[in-house]
C-alpha cells in the first residue's frame, strides 16, 4: 500500500506544529529572563529578611545590568514590595518590613520627620546601569533604637561590566554585608 502525502496535508501539519511551538519560541527569552529576575528579587528580599530578623546592620549593593538575553531590567521599590521586570517578564516580592526609600544621614529621627520623608520618596525606580543600595540600621527614633530598612538608587549610566558588584558595611557592632550576583 502506497501512501501519498499531498502538499495541502504537509502545509496543515506545518501549521499545527508551528501553532504548538510558537509560544516556546516567542517566550523563550522571557522565561529565561524571568528566572534571572526571580533570583535577583528573591536574593534581595531574602537578604533583607535575614538582616531584619537577626537585628543586623547590613549594606546590600545590587548593580543592575542587562539579562543574559540582553534585555534591560527595571526595578521598582515601594515601601512594602520590590518589583523587577524585563520585557514581558515581571517578578514581585513583598518585603518583610517597610522600606524607607531614602538614605539615612545618621541623624536622630522623629516620627513626624520619617512620615514626611516617606511621603516625599514614595517610589524608587532603578534601571539597567543603576545601582540599588539597601541598608538596615539601628536608628534613634523618638529616642528609642529602632531597626530601619533604607533603600535608594545611584545612577552610573550604562552598565560597564556584569561582574562589577561590591558591598560595604558600617563600622558598628552586629554588622554584615551582602553582595548579590546576577
């Protein structure tokens, strides 16, 4: 028995295969980017949670570069969450404690001043080429030592090298530092 395959049946088969594979081909980079973003966001949130639970002062420095596929990264920090996106991939993580989106200058703080500063710095956005700093510090708030989490960005322009990341820590007791790698 001889089978003859027509051009029409071959075209139909090709369309069926293409319709089944197009999501994998179209979203392949986004799936890889999502894994990279998850690693970065969860690493940042986990480092912050560890410092807050242990009552440690720490500095976390995260340089944002592009993903392995070359897509730009956008990080948005709010007092209660961190969101990172690249292309169609987006990852969100709730923080274990409220982030204050301004750098602390070492002064004694009053509750009213903290509220004013928090309102003035509602959202913090960083993109590829920027560096994100997250610090936990014991701050005298209304004369009571209180552990705060601060976050802000520094802008350096386009990323030079994905391997460049560093961390520094203050010279007070119970201090640690964390470096997050991409």
